[in-house]
C-alpha cells in the first residue's frame, strides 16, 4: 500500500484512526479494532480495500468457528464415500482439501485486505491457535505435504466487540485501536455523507434527542451510529415535520419512530416508566 489511508468519501475516519491504519500497514501487523457495535469496525476493512484498490477477503467468525477452518478443511468422509463408489477423484487427495480464508489471502495474486470479523465470538483458544500462522505467514497442509506461504504479508484487520478478553500473546502481535463513539462534530460529518441535503435544524434536534437517549442510565442497548442513520432516514421518508421533534413534550419520553433507536422491550418499558414518573411529578 503506497498511499496513506485518509478515509473515503463514504467513510469519515478520525485522525487517530487514520494514524492507526497507516501504522498497522507500515508495520504489517494485524490491526485489531475494538469499539461498541455500530461504530464502523467492519466497514473500515471494506473502506481500506476500496481506498487501496485491494481485494477484500472476509472471514466472519461464529461461536463454532475453529482456527483450522481459516487454513483449510480436509473432507475425509467425502473421500471415503467416493472410494466406496469407485470415483477416480479419490486418488488425488487435494480434491478433498477445501481452502480457508487465510489460504486465500496468502496466495492471492494481488495484495489483499483480510478481515477477521468479530474474533471474540469464537472460543478463547481461537486467537492463540492463529498466532503462529499470522506470525510466520505460512502453514503446512499435512494431507498433501505442501507448504502455503505468503509472498507478502496481507493487510489484516481484526474486529472485536469486547465480548471476551483476548490473550496477551495475541494482543502483543497486533496494532490496537479503539474506535470511540463519534462526538457531535464527527457525527455531523457522517450524517452529511449519508444525507447531504438534509435540513440542518432537523439534524441538530435529532442529534440532541439521540445523545440524550444514549446518556440515560440503565439502558441495555445504547443506540449506535447506524441506528441514528436509520432513524433519520425514517424521519425523512415519513416527512416528519421538524416541529414534532422541537415541540416534543418532555413528559413523553419516547421519541417518534423510536423502534429505529430502541431495540429491546426493557429499554422501551424503561422509557415508558420515565415518562409516567415525569407526568406524575409535573402534576
């Protein structure tokens, strides 16, 4: 990657995030990105790939994912079945070796961006099991006796929602960046990218309500950037008059079209209770 990452026209990157991306690329260490859901961790890898013209290889980690699947999987059952059926394919063991995402990244003809998404969803041993391969940028396929080796280290972006602590040995090998929740100025920039012609007064009032919501103590799931964008889109589609937001009765704690912002019943019920208490106190 020759040019520096400066964000893209669709992705507002803060200065500290740009520094982190460029440092990780220079060092060719995996960039470990943490932050609450909805802060653009996954999208970052897509935008780095776009900005550099690199192919993106995505490995979406689940609770059942094993590190070995990133290298390759050998389907011994299929080979046994084909052997019983007299299939000629059975004589070439490579027919039963399925390439994983690391194999794809190591052998990509163009330098790729490899996204390992939500690494903390997997078993605690998963990051440790990847250490050697990410360090050496090579691994052996025991069934065929071949060694898969990267000619050049791919740009690796690893995301985590902080659901589990990651092992120290793994953290030492990464360049770390925590994406802070956007402040009001950054949020305005993000909104401008998505809704360039939106009425400024509507944005001001909607952001005021949004940040107030996030500050409510005891909220199970704070609304994120993506939920604010969804809410604004709905306000525009429904042609919601600005005065509905501006003249909103503070005793009615729940904003209009709140289903875009509040995503579970405990939070909705809590807001209803707050509204009830506010009305009683206001009598």
